[in-house]
C-alpha cells in the first residue's frame, strides 16, 4: 500500500525557459559525468546526515518546511534509496557506495515475507535485485522468497496480482473487491528473475498472466491506460475502471503511462512476446504525440489536468519513461527511442529540474508529484525520481559503450 506522506501544494514555476538555460550548454558527451558528479555530492551529504545519526534512515521526500521525510521499511518506496546507491556504485566503481548500498539494502530483509501489498517488486527489485546483479549472489534467496510472498496475491480467476487490500485505509472506502493498478506491471521483473534464479516456472506464469490481463483491460482505444481496474473475484470480470492518483477516472495520469511503457518493455525482455513490444510502442506514440506534452518532454502530472499549463510537472514520470526508452531502443532499430530518452535526460539535467548541491533535501531532482487527489507530495523531490534518473544515466552510459543495459 502506498503510504503517501502529507505535503501541501507549493507554487509551481513555469518551465518554458528550459531550452534557453545556460546548462543546456553542457556538452552531450559530458552529461553523464556531470550528472554523476552532481549525484555523488548530493548523496554524500544525504548519507553523511544519516550515518551521523547512528540510525538507518530511509529518505523519501521533503515536507513544506524543506525537512527530509524518512519512511519505515514497509513503505512502498523503501527500496529506492538503497537502489540509488547501487547505481552510484555501478556508475563510479567507488566501494563506498557498495558498502552503503549493502547496509541499507539488508535493512529491508523482512520485506521478503511481506504479503499485505504488492509493491515488494519495487522494494526488493530496486535493492536486493540490483545488488545481486552487481555481484551479491547471496541475495538470491531473498529475491526468490519475495517472489513467493508476492505470488500469494495472485488471483487465478481474474488472472491478476491484487494490488491493494481493500480493508486498509482509504482503499476501504472505494468499494473495490480486487483492485489492480498499472503500477503493478513494475513487479513482474522480480517474478521473471525469480524463475531464472530458482527454475520454478510458477513465477513466470503468474507474471505472464498478469501482463496479459492488464493488456486486455487497462488500455483505452487511444492506448492510454487507466490507473485502477477492479475485478470480481468470483468470475474475474471487470467491475470498475477508476483512478486513485490521476485527475479523473477517464483522465491520463502521467506516471501511469510511464509504468506501462516500462512494464511492457520488461515483459518483452523475458518473453519475447511481440504483443508486449508493440504495446510499449503504442504507449510511446500516445505520450510523444500528445499535444499536451510540453516541448521539454517533462509531462504535467496528468495529461487532462484542468489548468494546463499551470499544473505541476512530474519529473518522476519523465525519468521512468526515459529509462524504459533506453531499453526499448535495444529491441527496435528506430533511433527515435534513444534520442527521446537523451532529450529527456538533457532537460532533467538543467536548473529547471536538477537541484543545486545542498538544497532540495539533498535529492537530485525537483518537481515531482506523488498524489494530487490525496493532497500529498505535490511539486517535491521523490526518491524514485532520483532512482530512475540514475538508472537512465547508467543505461545511457552502457549503451554508448556498446554494453548491455543490465
């Protein structure tokens, strides 16, 4: 369950000047090095504060006073901070980041048994799986056990992994029976990897079933996706199509489109099912042909928000999308996918979105949105915006060196 922190709306500054910013003068060849240097400085300040506290703290965002907000291990965002340190280790080869990543990853050990929400794919995928891919083979058992825990949420009649329990918090007021959110596509990588690590095809089959059902029911004719689809557990039929974090049930929530393009690109990686690749392309076409997408490619929080252009942008949605496009570019010959990702990264690297060192709660990116309908995390830094931005830098670096993105 997404235990979002209450943050009041702050004034949003128009970003129309982005292409004229002096920082766009950074040579494209140096953009990775420049961003890595910036990230190292910010995260050094961030981790020094935590280390001096004598506690293991997990920063997620800032409040209206600019104070860093820390979260418990069972918060859906708890994997992104250690995940960012794994990426800093991969980008710098500095063992300082490896040691910190291990420390903050292993603090999440208990999550492998968590069954009351679906976000364990984010939590363990960002932390333990990245650690495993960077050499910590002893993390294998945690990854497989987490997949077992996630699999308890699979509802065979509907063919989906249930996202939220309907007897908790605000979800209990919505009248849902088996809500599934588009974000859930981001959990499937963990299941696919668990099959690879364990040889148990159960995880793979659950992931494919969920991807297929989501493909059937979440997308509209224009290839945008809704946020929430609620299923009848007795017969698997769709009960409702709604939103929780978007502007309206029929609107297009920006980060939801990012989860969709990323999720189906990952599904293609493991299955080579061309339907998934085609869906990722369709979502790309929807996003980047949308007349309400700003020229700098950093979307408003919802494409149908009523006060565009005076609506908050969502840098997190842009970072997730760009990262997906770097991978998508490896499966398709068209250069536009990488070129689009590069343009997003270049724009996120300007002062319009990248914070000055020592500001912004020591997060890298500014101007993300958690949930405007809940009045939470509006125009603030978010740890997952940083995480996917660092993932962009790593994927871009590897691609341009002729290496695999993973």
